[in-house]
C-alpha cells in the first residue's frame, strides 16, 4: 500500500533556505507568521478552533513556477566567476568592446547555465511528483454523516482520521482507538527517526473503551496540546471528557502519539489531528544539512583566482606595450575579453559531471553492494582522509549481544555452567519472586501483553504477573524498570536493569559490584546490572497517586515524572550482573590494518566503559600487539591534567585511551597541548564519550591539523559526528538508518570502507586532478596563441579565432576526449587494495599542487607558442592559412595530449578520440568562412600541420618516457 511511497526523511531539502528548521519561532517571525501556541482541539469538530492552522500540504520544492528561473540564475550568478562570464557576454552588446559574433560568448555561457537549469528542473520535478503523490493519498474520515473519503492535503486539525495497517500517518495525531484486541498498535518510524525497531503506541484509555468508533462524535471531549516543536521523542498534553460525571482527565505523552511519516504496523487506528502542514514534527525536523565544500574544490577555486590574476596582468602588459596610447582603458577591457579563455568556463561543469560519474561508479560496484552516495559533491574527499573516527558498537562490532557471564555476588556462571543455573532454578521454583530467564535455563515466557506477563516454571507451573507500571529505557536515564504484582501472592515488586555507571548509585552498598564490573569489562563484556525492591500496597498506592499527578502536569512534566520515579530508586537490592559480548564485524581486523598501512590514523569514540573499549581495541587490532597503551588517568582539575599530560608526553609510539570526563578537563585547560600529543599517537580510544564530544573531537582535529577527517557510525548518537566530519559515512545497522540518512555515504558493512577509500576515493581524486589541469591546459594553450598573435601584430586586440571555431574548440572538438579522463586509472582495484601504501601518496596532495599546476602552465605556454610561431613561419600568402594550420595543429595537439595523459585505456576513450577527430574533419566543409577548404586538401597543409604537431608533442612524450624509465612513480612498479 502506501508504505511503498519513497518518503524523504530528515535529509530532504525544504523551500525555506535555513540552516535548521528547529528554530521554529525564529523561522515564523522571518516569514511574518504568528508564533506557535498551545491549542485545544475538539474531537471531530475542526470548526471549533481558537487559531488558524496551516494546510496539510507537504512541499519539498525549493522553488515554485514563478521563482524557479530567477532563483536558479541568482544562485549561479552570486558566485564571482559566473558573474564575471555574464559581464563578459553582456559587454559584447557595446560596439566599442565587441570582438566577434555575440554567440561566441553567449553560447558557452548558455550551455553551462542550461546544464544547471536542466539538473535543477529534474530535481524539482522529482520533488513535485513525490509531493503530489503524498498529498493525494486517500484516507477515511469519521463525520456525523458517516465515513467519508478525504485527500491528505484536505485533512484539518480536529478531524477524526482512520488509518489502516501499512498506511502512512498523514498528520500528527493523538491515538484514540485501535482494532487490536490487546489495545495497542505498533508503528514503523524509520522514515522519521531512522530507527528500524517498531514502536509501541497506546490509545487514550477513555476513548478505547467506547463501544464503537462512531461514539467518538457523541462525546464532548477535547485534547489540550503543547505548541508545535521539533521534539519527536516527547509530547505533553491532556485529554478531557466534559460530559462524564465526574469529568475525565488523562495525561498524554509520546506513547499516545502518531506522528506523520510513520507507518501503522498493526491493526486499524483512529486518531484526532493535532498538527498539519509546516507544523508537523517531521517537517519541522527537516533541515538542509551543512553544505560541505570539498578541499579539492577549494584548491581549484584558488587556482582559478591565480588564473584571473594572470588574465589581468597579461591585459595590462599588452596595454603597457602600447604605451597606454589613446583610449587605453577601453583597450584593457578588450584584452580582458580577448584573453578571457585563460579562465575556463567549462571547468566547473566538467568537474560536476565528473562527480556524477564517480557517484554512479560507487553505486554500481558489486563488491560493496548497497552503498549509497547521498552527497555527490565530495567524492574526491574520500581519497585524502588522514583521520578516521569510528563508533564501536554496531560499527566495529555487530551489535549482537552474546550472553557470556552471570554473577550473583557469591558465585559466577559462564556458558559452560548453565546446567547448574537450570538445576538451581528448578530447585527453588515451587513458589518465590519474578526472575526472567530464557527458555534455555528452564524458565519460559508464555505470554505478554500491556497488562500482564505469564511465565512457565521448570516444573510446568504457570506464573501470572500483573504489570502495574513500565518505565521505558532512555538514553538520558540509561535504565528501565517495571512494577509487577504476583497474582498468586499479591506481592508487588519493582525491578530495574541498567548500565553499571547509573545503577551503582541506586543499589544498596556492596563490596563486589565495582570489582566484578571491572573484571567483566576487561574481558570485553558489556555489563548490565539487575536490581529489585519490594513494595507494600500502601507504598505503591502513594507512588501511583504522585505519578499520575506528575503525568497530568502540562509544565515541566518530564522533570516532575522523573522526580517521582527516582523516589523509588533508592536502596534497591542488587540481584545479579550479566555480561554480554558484542562480536566484531566481519573483516574488521584486515580493514583496520589496510587503513593503518594507508597512513590513516583511526580514533575510536564510544560510550562504553574504559576497560570494554580497550579490550575491543585490542581485539580488533586497532592497537597492534607491539604497541604500548597509555591509559590516561581520571583527572578532575587543572593540576591533575597537567601532571598526567607530562606523564603522557614521556611516552613514545603508544596508543592513548582516555575517558570523556578526562578529555573534557584536558580540552578546557590544555586544548592545544593535548591535541598535539594525541595527534602523534598511532591510535586513540575515547570511552564514555557523549555525542557532542564526538563532534567536538572531529572539529578540533580539523582545526589543529588541517587534515581531512572521516567519521563512521551507525546510530543516532553518531549523527553529530558524521555531519561535522569532512566526509561522513553511515553504516546501516541494527540501530536503524538515522546515521545512514545523515551521512554523505552509506555502507552496509564496515569492511566496505576500505574499498570505498582505497579504490573509489583514490580514483576520484586522481581523475578530478587530471581533468581539472587538462581543462586549464586547454584554455591556456589557446590563450597563449592569442597572446603571441597579438604581440606579432603590434599588440592589436584582434581575436585569432572567431565564431564557431572558438565554441567548437572547447565543445565538440575536444570535450569528449578530455572528459574521458574520468575513466582513467593508474592501477587495478585489486592492486590498490593489496598495496594501501599507494593511498598514502595522495595525503600530500601531489596530484593537484602548485608544482603540477606550474608544470601544466609551462606545457601550455610551450605548446601554444610552438603552434602559433610555427603557423606564422610556415604560412604562405593568406591569413586564413594561419588559422587553418594553427587551429588544426591545436586540435591534434589536444587529442595527442589526452592520449599522453591516459594511463589505462578504456574503449570509450578510443571512441571519444575518434569521434572528436571525425567531427572536426566533417565540420571543415562548413567552416569555409574561417578556413580555406581547398588549402587543407593540399600536401603543403598536411606536412606543415604534421611538423608543428610533432614539435609541440614529441618532446613531452620523450620526457614522459625518460621519467618513467629513470624516476618511475610508485604505482608503475606494481603494474610493470
């Protein structure tokens, strides 16, 4: 049904170009709308409203019909170089500045803009069709006339909407009724929060008890709801029924909500609409993620600025050589126009199209199936990563807990002694307390619903328990609890389980908890503490009264509820410790070894205990057997941090293990010194690390080292780190898709990261480097020829090539061979994976540097000069012969230079070369305005072109051969 609709979660673009939609009030102020307020929503009566609400329309388009073209053009021309080319084209309308036909300037600019407009139009069309499909979905609405059909876009606040199983929830609603016998339903929320586990939702008790759904329209009731906000994990509201005696008041929380963009996984539900349109939780959480600009793009921009400086200098020199005669300021402008080819207008388009090709190749790689490229603007970043920051659980490990150890204080059991546990349970289970075990040790879960639990003892007896209260697990509390009543004895017991770090302060004093937690952690086990507390009937009734009162609070409800629960969490009896092991992901060890050999330093950032994190680091070979480990002692003040940093400074070539608390103290007082020492370590493990700390570490590495960082994670707590890194990689794991959706690249297994970096990252960077420098060479070559031509003819600002020649040069005559460089590679992918040291060469940025740029500039000047001077020396009588000889030599030189640059031939490269040459030869028939057709058919033309082309290219071929012979690059030794 509707669950197949490709809804876009938190990463999709919104019309409002804000950094984050979370600042709801600020956003509404800017748009002239009223600030959101709490609301009272009457069931089934949308006309009874105290304020205006937005239409329930989903709109993910950046533009509308009228703003599309102006918006796209504005976004293009706000950049200096695009605006520069627009001004050049517009200057040709001034007669004194015109150098040739208008189309010679407008066609290239128009082509670049057309590519951009078509790409944006395609994206807008996809968004429009997707939005239209969602807005046109049909739902059933309860009215006084019965059930009627309504489009999603026509749903209003207060409507009673029926949502079937596997149907998308169309608006933010309060859950009123369900067809399920157990009185609850499950939601799939992966499109909202990225989590794959189903969420349990409970209807309002009062409305669930009504005989039929139509009775919802017969009662006088309303929902008081908080103002719209971005928090998808919390909700504060109340349900009131006024026509009962006494009036019914129920507290509403997140468990009573049905947020839009979730999918009903069980039964049929009825809900009352609270929020619509731009006030939906899913819409308000939608943000434009931080736009990442790759280091490679910044370097190319720097080179284009140098070229612009060269353009200005050359123009000034030409006017100076004329002794600034006459209207010299107009001459400067004419020379700026004449040499405008120095800055290649096609550079940006070529690089952007290259990125699209790289992204397509990554997605098509059968050896890393399921890989998704969510940000196609930074594939070159993958080829220059110096620091990899990775989560542990679910990323390096499988997030599949295997039970390993049970500790009861006086005795410990391992997997090899479970038979003793089974016999122990059998001997005591004639009648006692609730102990939840698995079937393997003789205690079986028979049934479980909202209000009861049934267990079967080893002797076959059914034990019935009534569930009185449930306190779910949260990331903040790190624990969960339940209060049950034993039906056979009437005893009320409060059970709680949670992380040792929080449970240590809740259980009664004992002399073994801390020691045994440390022992289990050193074995690499994750520790779970289980405790209980017996309650009298009076104690429970007092707690329930306070708990219900706290849940009915509209203001500070979470704090009041937590305070009431914490009143029970004192002096609890410690029952046992359980130790579970998280298995490593497949091929984690060889992947980490590959990354280490490639010169990438790996930092593991985890929320686990220090001992568990250290053990996992050793087990995964993040820390090699020969490396020492320096465990940074817990520090709480500046003096302790100073002493520990001095102790750490004396260590050499050792891995660092530090807790989040100690890290915070060090960064507060000795940020610079700590980062300097940490960056020298071969590996760093940071345990007990909060999500904000993970992002802070990424930011500090970027600022202190200037190197590129890559963050890898699989959970929602890794999102901030992933988005902060230069390159974010999400692993689709058991914690859901939240990290994957927020990342630039998504992989299914950690081991795929090696190929993503070593093969695709390396190829993308080297290919873009070659492509950019060749496009620059192509432009500098023709600009050099223009400079020589103007110098010979008394520094006249007269164009050498006009009309279609200048357009065809950078398009159909050379475009395909030059762009085919995106298919080039120096070594096979197997070799790149086998020798990760090849990746290390890229970390210095040698494929694109000032040195390589200068080399290509010198090559361009040499070839442009040879071609132009050769044509001037060898032409016979007419000027058109100079054009014919020089332009043909230029085209052949470019085609041969592409062949010289290519390292591994692809059949498409050969096709591109032959196609371009054929296009040029075929077009000569139509270029009689610029080229003497009869002259090019003579033997004189052929030998002159051949000589000039050989002189311009042969020395470079010789130099390439000598370099490969006497100073071969590292990859050539592997391919020979």
